[in-house]
């Protein structure tokens, strides 16, 4: 066990080292707009926040423009570049946010490892991490100065605590809600598309015991969870409590939705097959692997159907993956059908949920393998 954990840390250090090498490129601020176009405006936002802090100008401090991103994400990045603002060093001011994102990438691998270890041994759990590292999208999103990887990290922390809770609705359930609220408020507003994951987890109460009392209980829990998440969103983005701040966010939201509909103003329609080939197949999974994930989602859906109508509660250790499948399926369908963009960063959190769906797949294969061994008299294959 300790040996495998040691291997995980060795891999993590190596991954961090690769990011450290990758990030030491395009550090000339004069050419940043042309080499890393999306990063240049973020560099300017941090500069504006720093000036607002020095001038005690609250309006300037909160005028970071990208209001679909969480204020605390900007604050964390400002914190790591602060020494290089006080003693000006543009190269390090560009480099450090990239390295902060690299730390988030390592933490993401750690959460995947911990979730997998709840169900499989350490060796197989390590394979899930290697699977994530093998995706080109992991390195692509890990390199970008955007909160998409941070959002995926917080979302997977939510899933980890829901797995620990396993429908007991204990303190771990509330930890899960808190981390979902942080993904929504601290990282990126896009996390709202994963609300079906949380709602389906709560709805399990009704599926396992369908009656009017449990339905009312579900409605109460969903209401409280939703209110709690939106309260966290407001608390982590205090500018929303000011009318002008909320209007700035709302205008950004409308602009972002228009961008999703018009392909960032190009008005070029992106087909589903283009999204699958240019994003999923190119950055994340081979198409055959993606089809396998869709199959796992369908099987878990059938399991939920049987629980509700056939009143069977077999395969209980797989039940917690039903909400994960709902979160993955709904978010992928939304991105494929409603978002007219082929942007790999939008898909990253969904893909991370998809990686977790291979856990029940491995468990089923392992069970079938054990049955074959027993049928052969307990011998190995």
C-alpha cells in the first residue's frame, strides 16, 4: 500500500516538473497577446486588481471583467503574483499563475486517486490517474490560465464526499454541497450545468422509497441545497450584493450565452460530429472509449429504472455512480446540443466525471473474472 502511494507521489512530482518546464515559455509580456492571447487579458485583470488594492479603490479591485469566473480564483492568482508586483518581474508574474494551475492539476489527480481507492485497490486506483495523465486535454487545460481545471477539482471533491456519504446524508453530504458551491462560486459559473448530479443524488431518497412523504423530503432537501449553493456564490463574489456589480455580472452572463449560441460571434455552426472529433476524440478519449462511457451511463440508467419500478436494490455499491452518470450525461448533452462551440476547456469537468464512471465498469469486470475463476475451480487464468 505504502509503495503504491509512493509511486503516486513520484508520478505527481514528475507531472509537476513537466508543467514547470512547459510553463517556462512565452513569458515576454510584449508578445503575450500574440503567443497566449487568452492569458494576456487575465494578466491585465490582475494588474488592475493590484492597482485597486494599492489605491483602496473597491470598484477597480472588483473590475476584473470576466465575471463568469469566480472572484476568489482571481484573488488566489493575485496572491501568487503579489511579490512580483511589489518587486516588478513580469516573467514571474506570468509564470506563477500557470504553476498555481499545475498545483490544481496535481490535486485533481489526488482526488481521482482517493475516489478510486474507495472502491478498488491502490494499483487500479493509480491506473485511473495514469489514464487522466494520458489525455492530451489534461496537459492542455493544465497549461491554460483559466479556472476550468480548478472547477473540475472542486467538483470532484464534491463527488468524493458524496461517495463517502453513500446516501446516508451525513456530514459528508454537506461537505459535498459546500464543494459544489465553491465550484460554482469560486471557480466558474459554468458549474451550474452539473446541478443534475446533486439533484439526482438527493432524488435517490424517493427512488429507494417512493411515496408522498419522501417526495416532500426530496423537495425540501433540493430547495435547501440550491439556496445554500447560491448563498455560497454570493458570499464568494461579494460584488454581487451591489446593484451595479450584479448588473455587470448579468451583462457578462448574457454575453457569454450569446457567445455560446453564435460560436463566439462567428455565427459558424459546429456540428455534433465536429465537437466529438475536434474535442472529445482529439483532446480526451478515443471515440470507442467515449461510446463505452455512454454504454455505462445507459446501464446505470437501467439500474435506476429497476430500482424504481422493479423494487430491486441489488448492486448497491454502484448506486452512487448513478448521479455521476447523470452529471456526465446531462452536461455532455448540453455541450453537444446547446453550446455552439468546440472549446476543449468546456468539456474538462464532464470528462473527469467520465473517468470516474470506469470505476463501476472495473468492478463489474472484476466480479465476472472472479466468477470465471470459481467456475474453473478457483485457479488463475
